[in-house]
C-alpha cells in the first residue's frame, strides 16, 4: 500500500515539529513520523526538565543568600525529591500536551512508528512489528531524527551510578557526590544543579577552560563563579579510567600537570557531547551518507537541502555551523518549511544565534569571540566591564561581566558575551545588535534603564563609542 502527502517529516523534536507546523500553516499536507514522544529530547529529557530543575536550584540558593547576605533567618529543612520531580514532570506533560494539540489543530498527521527512506521521495513507516506502509512525498522529506548522548567505551550508563544527560534527571534520589565529565554547557549546568542540591561536585574538562567554544573571558569568569560556590573545577584534565562499584564510581584522572588523581563519587555524569541518530534511517537507499562525524551535511545551506533534491535536514543531524540548539532548530524548521512551500526565506544566520548556559552563574553569548574576530582579520576593540561595577550587580553579588567585541572605535559589534545572574534574559538585545550589524555608536544612543544588569551592556557600548561614564 502506498500513500502520498506533500511533506514527510521524520522526527518529532523541535526541528521536526516546527517544520511540520509551518508547512501545514502554508497549506501543505504533512505527515510527521515519531517513534517516541513528540517534543523530542529537548522537551522530555533535556531543555525543559533540566531548566525546571535549575529553577528549583535557584530557589535553594536563594535561601542560602537570604541567610548569609541579607540577614533573613531562613533555613532549608530538606528537599522533597518526589515533590520536586512531580512539578518538573507536570511542566513537561503540559508542554507535551500543548505541542500535540498544536499539531492536531494545524492538521498535521502524526504517525507513531519508525521511518526508513526507500528512495529519494519514498519512506516506509513501520509501527510495532508491522512493516508498515510506503509513503511518497510530493514536495520533500525532512530528516529531523536528532541526537543522543555520546558514551565512552567500556563505561556503559546504568541509570544510577553512571548516567548521561538523558537519564541524569531521572536517576534515583539525590547523590551526595557527583563527578561530572565534560565542561560544555550540559556538564556545567548539571554540575551547578547538583551543587545547589547539596552534592559535592567535581567538574572535569579536557580543554584548558570551561565552555571551550566560548570567549576565553567567559570561561574564566564562569570558573571563578563555580569555584566560589564550592565546585572543584579541573580543566586540562583527562579521564584515564573509571570503574563502578557498589557504593559509586572510582575514576582516575590525569591532571594538567600530568599527575594521576583518583576521584570517588556516588555518581558519574558523562557529558562529553552528543552524536547524531541515523541508525535505521535508510540513508543509502536515498543516495545519502553521513560525514566522518555522523552528520548529514546539506549541499545547500541556504535551503538546508542535501545533495539529493527534495531531502532536507534540520536540528542535531546538521554539522557546524549549526549549533545543536533547540532555538536554532526552530529557525531551521521554518526555513525548510517555507522552502518546500516555494517561498524564498532568508538563510539562518548562525552567527546571530544566542548561546546560553543556565548554570549559576549563567552565561550568554552571541556572535564572534575576541579570538575569532582577530583570526578573521577584523581590527578589534574589546571592552569588558564587571557586573559588580553596576549597582544592580552589587545587589546580586554574584560577580560576572559584560564583554563586547567590536570593530575599531565604536564600529560594528561582532560579539557580545555575558556572565552573571539572569543573563539568559539579557542576550536578546545583543542578538538584534549582532544580527543587524549595528555599530556600537548606534547602540550607545539608546538608553538602558537604571538600575538594571542590562545597563552594563549600555555602559560598554558607551565606552566603545568614546562616551564612557562609569567605564573608561
């Protein structure tokens, strides 16, 4: 049996369902195939549940701050883990129902099952043990099967002592100690979360700084903030071996000085990146193959279309410069849907996509780092201002900074880098500044409210324009 529709989307995560919703809104018939739950990793195991838990962690940290800084004699009696996770699960469930409702209302046909390409415009959808039906896509096929956590050879996750970001939130109880392997955004967030909940945390990163893809000053300020909270940060360190035992995990780490150190923890969280999911997708049947890293690279980035016309890619299957971020996947889904509908959308500007780490302190960046700007031949001027140079920064008392990388004196803003409380909510302004190629002198004309953390961005723009007040 063969059925037809305009667009077949394989994978119901952020990239997949955004493609489906936009394509349906443009009048196309859409079939969305998902073998698990619509919403994907972000909704069910990543972005949403982790940020819910991190909000709870902020509340715990707030009790300590109230007592230690402000004379509010508050104490934390305990953390009811079951109540906390019930609230988290309710937030996820409500979001899940909302996405499913939007798809139904939009007229997207959601098929539960696994899909495999059988040709350039053909897909076989199997449900359970049944081979399923053959579907043909008149306009095109969209690959949106996402990614899974990278694991280490010989160290298989067991969901209790050795965990990945997919199961760390759902492991039993609160551990007394955690060894986090990997200092990227995921590792830093989970290290921060567990420390807030009272665990002793060691964070190990092989690179010479945390968040190694971000500006060097971001890594330095973040490390300072995490160490201030009592997290043992070890950069330039590599895992040599790890072995679970009844009480937890023993790991041997080679430090930056070449020394071997044994580290014991109740739980080891492996956060060393993610790998694309393409197993069973049948790429070869459609004339496609992955690159050496497992990504499905587009031949045309302006359309996110592969070398096989009509087959497009969104989300974590894409190699860099795509970022593997949910909000980038939304933009990619819109682009592909509009392309399939015959429109001519603007390509995704990956340099203007914000990057956020929701730890304590938070980090948020958009655009080029200082090193990247210099490597690309820009005449760079970078100005950094500590958040504690503002009154609101003193109120929060968490340190942090604003760094702006611009061309020359008051020229085009190439990158903005923030560390500190609530900076995830501050980066949207800078996304517009970088995305619209604004000059620092232009931004300096706009008045930031006082007293706020955001005025530090305005102060740095004034300094770049030669009009600095509190920042020379």
